[in-house]
């Protein structure tokens, strides 16, 4: 998860890969994300989160940030581009599996 998040985040920052032209409302939303700098901010957060997971430092914080970003991707696909929701759902499930696997480190957040 950490490597894939970091690689995809680098593409947001460097323009290594071109984002395809997306028609309709989802394309307009992605254009706004891109021109406003929102994608660069999420890219930086993804890189920092991926590096933190690889170094096993600040794991709960990194997982919280990454799962929140992935959750937003699921919402984007659910409301705007349903054809791509599969990958986002898989990433969300994997992220939540990591949260459950580290539930002892989330005791403060997950306590009732």
C-alpha cells in the first residue's frame, strides 16, 4: 500500500503521467482539483504517509491520512465515475485491514 500510494502521488506532483481527459461533471471536478493545487496537496500527503508506513513511524497518523484520502476517492467514484470504483474499494478495504491489524495503536481513537 505504501509503495503504490507513493508512486501515484509522485505522478500527481511531477506530471510523469498525463491524466486522461474525463468528460462530464467528473472531468470538471478533476480539472478544478488539478488547477487549484488540491491534487498536489493530496500527493504530498500520500508520499509522507507512504514513507511513514515504510519507515514504521507515525503509523496511526499515516494510516488515518491515507484511509481518509482513499475514502474520498471511493466517494468520488461512487458519485461521479462509477466505472473506476473497483480499485478504490479494494484500496479502502486494504487500508481498513491495516487499521484493524494495528488496532492496539488506535485505541485512543477507536474507544467508545
